[in-house]
C-alpha cells in the first residue's frame, strides 16, 4: 500500500457550494485519489492521493469545469487565487525565489485577481464581463424585436446563446465528471426548452438573470473570504532590523527567530516577539478586539499586527512570519472551513436526492397533463421548465456553510478560534463548563494583595525594604513584590551581602540596617498573638505570607496570591445567566481554591491530578450534561480531550491551539459565554437560511403550477434565495449587539 500524500490547490471562481460539490465529485473519480476536501469560503482544495495519480490530470479536470487552479505549497499560509491566465506558471511574482520566499511572494498579492468576482471591481472579472455582454445582447434583441417583430425570436435566441454557451460547456463537463444534475444543466435544459416552445424572450431573460445571480453570489462569497484574509494584511510588509548597532529595513518575512527589531511609536509590530527594552502602551484591538491599550514592558509578549503606542521598543522575534499568531489563526480558520458541520452534511445528502426529485416532478408536470387531461403541450412544458429552475439546490446547499464561514471569521477577529463547523454547532448545546483555576480563572502569577506595617514603619517602607532583598531574584513571589514596588513607585536602593537562607528566606544589609524577609514558620516564636492571628487570617484566604524583619524586629507582613482575572466574576455570571452549570477544577490546595471559589461564587473541586479532572468531566457527562472544559491546554490535555468540547485559553501564542477544539486567545473568561452565544446566533441564522431557501421554492412551485408566475420569476426563486441567504449569513460578520 503506497502511503498517502497530499496536494493543495487554490481554486478560483468557486462561489457557491454546488461548485464545490461538482469539483469534489469530479476529482474523486480520478484514479489514485483517496479523499478530497473543498472549501468554498477559503477557495482551496486538498486532495489526498496514493502517489500514483497524475496531478496534471487533476488540474486539467478542474480547469475543464470552468475554474482556475494553481498548486499551493502545503502547510503554508494561503495565498490569493491566481488570475485565470496564470494557470500553470507557479511564479506570480515574476522572479524566481526559493520555495519559502515564493510562498510569501504569493502572500504579497493577497488582493491579486481571480476570475471569481471577489477581488477588484466585479466588471473586470470574466463572470462580470459575460454578464454585461449578455445584458447588452438582451437589450439589443429587445430593441430589434420591436423594430422588426419578425426577427424577434431569432434575436432573443442569439442573445440567449451568448450567455448560455459558457454555461452549457460547464454543464457538459460536470455531467461527464459525475454531476449530471448541476444548476448549469438545469439552466441549459430550461433555456433550450423555452426556445423550442417559442419563449425565446424569456429564455434570454432567464440566462441573463442567472448570470446576475451568480455574480452576486461571487461578490458575497468574496466578502466572507476577505474578512478573514484581511487579518493577514495587518502585518506590516517591512521591519527595522537591528544589526551591529545599526538598523536597516528588511522584508518582514525575512526576519529570523532571535533577531532584534526596532519598532517606532505609532508603527505596527511586524513579528511575534518579546520586548527586550522599552515600555509602551500597545493597541491590540486589530488582533484581539480589546479596545483598551495594554501596557507592556521588558519580557512581555507582543503580537504581529498590533500597534505600538508612545515609546520605541526593541523586540526579540520569537516566530517566523509563517508561524506568527495571525498566520496560525488564518490557517486554522481556513482548515476549519473545510471541515463540515453535521447540519451541512445532512443538507448535502438531502440535496443529492432533492435535485433529481425535482427533475422528475418537472418531467411529470410537462408530460402528464397533456397526455392524460389533454392540456396544451406548450403551456405544461413551459411550467415543467419553470419547475426545473426552481429545483436548483444552490440556496439550500449554501445556507449552512455561508453562515458557518461568516461565524468562524467573526469569531477569529475577536480572538475566538473554533476548529470547524461541528465545534461551532456543538458549542450552542453546552450545559456545563468546567474551568481550570490557574491561568484560566486567575492571572497565573501571584500579586501582592496586602501589606501590614508594624511599629513605626509605613506600608511603603515595608514594601521598599522587601523589594531591596528580592531585587536579583526571579522567583514568582519575588516578582510580585518587585512589580508592586514599581507600581507604587517606592525607592529600591541596592543592598549588600544579600543571601538566601535555606528554609527561611532572604537576608541582606542596606544603609546600616540588617534586613530579613522570612517565612512565618521561621519567626513563629517572635510573633505577638495579634500578629499571629492576622497572618492566620491571610493564610485562610489562600494567601502566601512573607515577614520583614529590620534589625531582628518584626516590621511588617506582605501577603500575595494568584488573583482572579478582572473579568472572571462577570464572565462566570454570563455563563450562569445562560443556565450553564459552572465548576472549577484545580490541582491547587483546597484552602486557596476555596477562597478564590467564594470570591467568584463558583463550585470548587480542588487538589486534583490531571486524570481526576478527566474523571470529573466524565461524571458530568454521565449526569446528562454537555460539557465544555476550559484550560490552558498544557497539563489538562486529557480533560480537554474527554469533554464534548475542549477550549484552550491562555497567553495568545503558546495557547494549545492544536490540542483543543476551540481556543480563546485573550484569556477573557467572558469569551466562553461569547463563544456559546456566537454558536447559538449561528444556528438560528442557519435555520433562517434553510427556511428562506425552502420557503421561496415552495411559494414559486405553487404559483408556477397555478400559472401565476412564469420562467423568469422561477430563476429568481433560486438566485434570489441564494442572494438572500448569503446576505443573511454575512450579518454574522457584524459583532453581536
């Protein structure tokens, strides 16, 4: 058995889901092909084959169906669809790069052109020009028919053929490739049939309206595609690289991991990295949707595409251009759009029977009344042809993927990543959410919560002296004290003879004072009863306590704890308001967990090992809950996998996007509720879309049989529905109110 290899293509000109299924069917029939996945919204096709298949034949088959196709390097960021005449020359940029650079040359042209009316003005696209030509021909025929009534039928036939010939060619290719009942085929039968029964004028109108509808679909499909691609345009094209003390401008994609870049105030940051020097307010709204600029200093992470505020920063690059957060988000969203939702699968199956069914009904309507009841052939054939047009399943087939694509894009823009339609559908059904404590409900790093001063000392003096001893330490508790000292702007003079005493703490000298920062156990016998009970009270709240001694006497106490995120309480409330049960799972000690749990008002299960978390998720499922597990994805991978939906949440870049079903990039607890809300909005939208698609068809079916509406309103039943459905789906791109 040869091993499976994959080829990925950028396909241009696909703009409705029936295009995708035609390509899918055609390619599956080729020898050696094992699996095909086509995404309309991303404009891509991935083919898994056993290595024996002829890739040239695959490309030929796709171009034969009327689409442009160009191979894409696997696993890289996707590039735009090529122009139809760039079929086989891989090098768009016109000069030869190595493969890696070549990929970026493609990215450069993110707004390149393609014959689907999506990039650039619609009238420059092939479809646009065909539509205009068909419209002009129709107008000319109309004028000619009025001036010379005897040639009217011929004029309209010619006008119809101008639009129909390309459609008929695609219909024949699709039929040969295994899709006999394509919309193009239904169109061709209806138009030719109309000419035969002397309705050439309507035939021409139908063809023209069909082209207009296709054009509108293409524009709408382009809108959904552009909304996610626009993320990639956030990353600047060039960067200021620092080398040997001098800076020079280089292309952003040439930056290597570890190089140092300079970002001036007001510039966009050109790579993911950590700040080496400088402190600035960074506007992350383009990437995270977070409106308030975030203050960041040395060692903090920054993302490509965010905007530097008021100070120049030097940044060490941590990810190459193809692996930065934005590139990964775009790649994830595109992969997600290729994976189908259950509803979509059902509709695909439904439409497989629906279209042949409608063709059968149309045939019966055309033949039976004249044969059985002596009706007029022309009248009933006409009605049969109209029913053929109503039978196209386009609007129905696109109702689900259009909504899902729009949701995945709008989620990604707010830092909510979902791994596909099935996840998006499942989220709305969640009834219980289990959250990790450290790093999910809390910041993941301790903060100074209380400072008590005794004797003649002030709180600031206690903090200043404690910070002196911790200056050179990188322990989380030391950093908490130093951060608080910096925030309160207390002086931190250098100390002498600083040393760590095992099991006790730190000691040192400053300005003639002997300073010690010890744990409570080390100075227990020196504490007065009041001091002892104050420390006990802090411990009961799950806080870690350090005691400062000056010249051997107790001067003050500093308490620290990993505090809940600012929005944790509100985020949990948003979940409980939706009727979702929330529970906190943590490996931390019961005392700390209980204190945080009381503060947030959440049920707590503490002192758990990773496998215990997995067990509890299983118990919740057995109790009939649909469970989402939220964690940083690192130590709770088993529980994430066990839950119905695993959501990774964390510090952006290192969030375990790959292990979970969904990811929250910006660590907002409220985003879990937003995700569920997004899912529910999407499912409502899909339901509306299916109703629009089937409802319009049902209405027109009845009016056609009664004889109220004729051929050209029938094409509106499908094209009109498709456009309405797509517009309705695009509403999901707007943020929820």
